[in-house]
C-alpha cells in the first residue's frame, strides 16, 4: 500500500458534487493506433564504435513504445541508480524509505531509457513537467539476457519507485525493465475516474497496457520478442502481480508478489482491520485503564504479538491515512461531501473512519471491491513473500489468506509462499530497528532467481515455509543476502 513515507498535505476539499476527473476510458481504444510523439533525445553518451550495443544506441529515438502519446529516449552510460541519480533519469524521492541503506548499488549497465506517457486525462504526475498521468519508464540494456521485467508501483508513488528495490537488480542481470505509475498518483488518487473503484481498476489496465506495448518495444530493439516476461511489485504493486496472473496469464511467464494488497468483496481487506486498529490504538498508547484490552484487540485485528514497537509509527504515518484514502476510493458516500474523512478523528465523531463498518455498508460498496477483487485463480507460476512483522498489511489478514485462496482455487502447484520472519512493510525501518527487523529487498532478489530456475530449468523451488531470521545477524548484515531454502524446523 504505502503512500509516500514522507507525509504530504491533506488533499484539497473537493467540490460538493462528487466528480471523478480524468476517466482513463476516454481515448484508450485508440491509443495503440496513435503514432508516438518523440521529443528530442538527451545528449548521447560517447560510445565505443566496436560495441554492437553502442551502435544500436546511436539513434535511440527509433526505439518506440507503441501507443505512447509522448516519449523521450536517451542513451545512458548507466541505467542503474549508480548513474541515473546524477543524470536525472530517476527520482530518489520516489523510492525513499523502501530499501535498506546498505543495499549494494550495481554498476556497468549501459543502454537506452525511454520516458513517456500513454493517453490519459488525469494530471497528478508532475514528473518532467508533463503534468500527465500514465507515465512510464522503460530501460533497455545493451547486454540483454532475453528477458523482460514489468512492474507497477507501491502505494501511490510514481514510475521510478521500484528503481532501487527492483530495477537495479534485474537490470544488472541483463533484463529489460519497464514500470508504470498506474495511471494516477499521490494522496488524491481517488479523484480519478467516474465511480467508486475506477482509480484502482485503472492500475490493472495500465500495467496490462504497458506489458503489451513494451513487449513490442523489446522486439524492435533487439530483433526478437522477449523469451521470458516476468511481472513483479511491492504492496499495491504486488496486488497488480496477483491480478495480472489471474486475468492476463497469457502475457507473462511468472511473477513475484512482494506483500501484495488483498482485495476481495467478502474480506478481509484493510477496510476490515484498520477501523478497529484506529479505535483501539489510542487507548493502548495511553497506557491507562483498558490498555491491555486494546492491545488484545489489535492482536485480534491481525497485528502479531511482538510487533508493538512498530505501532506508534504506523498509527502516525500509515493507518489513519490509508484507511481514509482507500475508503474514499471505494465508499465515498460514507462521509458525504467530506473528502477522505477527518484525520485522526475519535470514535463517536460523525462519519469517523475509526467507526467504519465494512460489513454494514451497502451492497454497492462490495460491488466496487469485487470489480478489483482477487480470486486466487492464477494461471502462471507465482512466488509470494511477506514479512511476519508487517503492520500495515498484516500477514495473517493478507498473504496467508491469499495463499489459501490459491490452494482452494486448485492452483497451489503454481504457487510458492515464503513468510519472512522479522520482515516489515518498508525496509528503511530495518535500519531503525536493526536487531529486531530484517530487510525484504534481498529476499525479493532471491525469489526472482528462484522463479527464473523454476521457469527455465523446471527446477522445483523450495516448498512454501516460514524463513527464520538468522540468529545474531543485524539488518545491515542481511541487506544483501537472503536464503529462501527451507531450514530444519522453519
């Protein structure tokens, strides 16, 4: 889920009549028929004429993304963040807080980067001064391994959000890489579309659109289509992985789901467990009468014993904001003309999100969730990983449930699920609590390699299990290593 780690101002009040601007449906059917507008390329890097990859990069503007309304191609010496931070081809603010500080930065990946956007009418993404949503980034390394990795972003971040956690790693292994901003960004994402659920439904459409277009781009760049297409993502991006493998398995060979958000009409969803959390945490934090009962209520909501040291931070940064924004997207009628509720309201306040009762809401709310809901009916191999100390999307109310859904759908043979002991929702917190948490980024890298072996050599991955936190290891020592092999007793 995570909205930006750095709190931003509350969205502006909307007009009294609810109007969802920027419906993504307008113009989409014609998108693939439009010729891409190519802007002047960034200055090309000096290259060696002996390098065949360099010769291909002599005219980067010839490499296009079908259906893009606007695009700009650049030849870069370095496609990883070792070079793109300095060259301005990424935005570090977009991936702030998602990775451990000691994560290695790979180098030595020259190639082409394409920035652009698909036709859309919403304008929340301000990157490049375009003020246009449905922005994407595509990176095409000179030394290509034949594969393509596509991703949507976590929370409501923009297209560069995965650059440190995911793109650096897969580019260093020779993959082409592409990511989308999902069609709407920021804390007012719920304004996009015409009816409840439209903004989230667009996320799924935009990743499908990007995948289809970039497969063609890769074929044009390298002279053949990708031999393997993988889909991956964190949190909301992990939700997209699940949805894509359920609804468009023909586009992918497999995926890695990192703590994907669970949506299903009958729950559990965050609209079930966050309201009692908002009611009970202030009582627990006060330490007075009722504090122990409130702690027990938080455990019942899904937050495990031993995660208490993370609660205050999440109450301040995530729980209240997340509940209000996603409830506004799916059930805007709950608070009438107010937009996204009242921050940190106390129980008993009219239309307070702490008192929200999903089960008691009208059937239309469940229909909105059903539009974006998951079924577990994946059609290609999927590796899921989730931290046991996740206190934004608690594991017992999310990935444990999704793994059961996959089994009940008869697709268990296509799924591996690794519960990472000591992992939490954002890896920067492992730097804050190095003796209690471990980062998940290296586990994602290992999961990607496990999926590769599963697809290319039919090597069966380790059975689903809980991965214990290595005794005596700090978060810093685990920033670049993670074994998903099953330990005895794990």
